[in-house]
């Protein structure tokens, strides 16, 4: 990132409707090493007054952005060694920490020690980091281009609050989606948008309606923001619940399936249509680390005697569709072998292996490709993107399934079940890198059944 003149930074910050205090006047890569650790308060200090908020935050991924097991493995076993051997991606050695361990990045503690060393990098995205951000540099929030001004002034979403410990100022910026976008948009060293959750929101119906990230991930509830504070009707709950929260995942995608006919004879063909809807999320699903997510539709029919028939999706014929239809043999992620120095590494199963994933299932994904055109889960090594076949907010897609009834299928009711499953990390990658199983487990999102009858 090019250096940003101070006057420009001030102008941008004030234009965003925020206050500018003393401290950092740099953003993004220019802020590396600009602020020592001791300029930021520890979360434990905040917790003495903001008790409920602190307890919520401790359970959220925001407090684990650096210490979470997969984040540790991805950084120390993939990103860091890759940065040290490949000049094109050298910046990720520090850059990953701009959002995963911001205090370490700002202090120039690069690379931070592993979480087991219990340094201040473990504070991840801390209270004092977020509540001293005053704006961002440039036209678009991305790649940790936040501007932070640590000190006695803490910024919050409401005016007129008084604290015995610090000065409090209202910051409209903290109420904005752009605040979140400083880390939830990311460009790779190749100039590719590899995270665009904020941009997806902005282009979608929620953004146009003014429903911001905080409305879903920090809902309001009556309560006190501090133990000595007055009761308020609308305290933002610091839940930050997303892809690692079972309640947030439950029902985020809806599915309904129906047959073209309600009666059929053996040997005939029954066409079924499944409608899949992104009913809850204000961004595409999967979003964020889309390169490593799995979201798929599995359809099976059960005849009157209990025999199960897997139904593969009907191909639509669009470019790149092969990446959206599950395969038991397709390989990908060969750059993991390059990074780890494994000679002649063939790759790993592109779609992993799950109890309810079968060849022919529809996968909703955005493939990421490395400079050699191979599918990758290394977002920093992404040089191009494939066809975006994810689910847009409040949008539906229809998938069809053609069931050629066997001649010997027994008469009676046939139940057809359509189920949507999700996994945070492709299981083959998780197994190879020894990531704890909870990161790659199959998660039931939603299911629906329909029936038709086979005539005698």
C-alpha cells in the first residue's frame, strides 16, 4: 500500500463522520510497527466494568482470531513459510496479522510467537483495538486499512456516556458496515478480491435497505453496557456469531423439493425440482473464507421397502460447472505441497469426504485458483477466481433431479429428501494438516421431504 499523506488521512477520517484523536495516522501496511503494545489496554481491564459484554466477547471468534486452532495452523504451517520463500506473497507474513492479531501487527511483532507462548498477540481483535478505530483510509474498506488512535478516548455508538476510567465519544463509524469491511474485505497480492463480505452486503438487498452487519451479528437488547451504567433499551450484544455458531448456521439456507408428477409407473422418469434459498444471511453463502468452505445439496429417494437411491443433480451447462458438482476423485490444493516442500504432491480430494456427500451432489462455491491455475484454499495465493455459484442474499436457485424409476421398484409411496449440508473446511485439507475435526465436520443446515406414488 502506498503511503497516505496525513492531510488526506485526516480528510478521509473526518469525511467518514468520525473523530480523530492522537496516535496512528497510518493505515494498512503503512501502519506496521507504528504503535507499541502498551498503547492498548488489555481486555481484562475492560471486563472489570463491561462484564456482560466481555463474557460475550470471550465466547466469540473475534477473541480467538489469532488463537483458534485452524488460524494458527494456516498461518504457521502455510502462510508464513510461503511468505518466506515466495517474494510475491511475502507481505502476508505481516499482513495476516493486520486482522488476526492487530496489536502484534501495529507493534511490529512479526511474526508473533505461537499462541502457546501467551504473548499479547493472543488478544486477537481486542476491545481497545475496535473502540479506538476512528475511520479508514481510501474509498473502500479492505486489508486492515482502519485508522486507530489509542489513548484515553474510547469510541462507541452512542453520545453522552460518562466513564470513570476513560473519556467516551460517539463514533458513527462504529455503527457502519464499513467498520467491519476493513477486515471483512480482502485483496490477495494478485489483486483478487478473496474476501468480499462487506461488498456482497453493499450490493445486496440488506445493504440497500440499510440493514448493517451489526444488526445481525451484534443485535440490540435491553441491558447495561457497563455495571455502573443505566439500563438502556438497545445495548449492542457482542456476539459476533457467524460460521462457527450452530444457531447462526441453522436454517440459514432453506430448501423445498417437489416432484413434477404425484404418480408414476415403474420405468418412467420423474423430474424433481429443489428450490434453495439464502433466507437469512445479508451476504452470499458461503462468504468470508469461501475458498475453504463446503456447502452442498444432497438428494435421495427412499422407496416403499426402504431402499435408498441417490439422485445426482442435472447439469446446467454453465462454464466452470464441474467445480460445483461433487466428485469422488477430483484433486486440488496442489500448492500445499509446494508450500510444504512435498515433492510430486498430487493434491488432495477437492471435495473431501463426508457421510452425506456423494458424487453428483450440487456444491455452492466460488473456486479460487493459484498462479498455476490449480484450485487453492490459500487465499493469499489466489491469482484468479472461477464461476461464482454461491447463494446471494434473499435469492433462490432451482436445481433439478431426474429419477429413472427402476422396473422392479416396489409400488407405494416414494419419499424424496433434499438436505443442505455445510463444512467450514474441506475435510481432506483438515486431515492432511491435522486440523481438529470440529473445523471440518458435516453440519446439517436444512432439509425437506416430498412424496410421490409408484403405481402397481
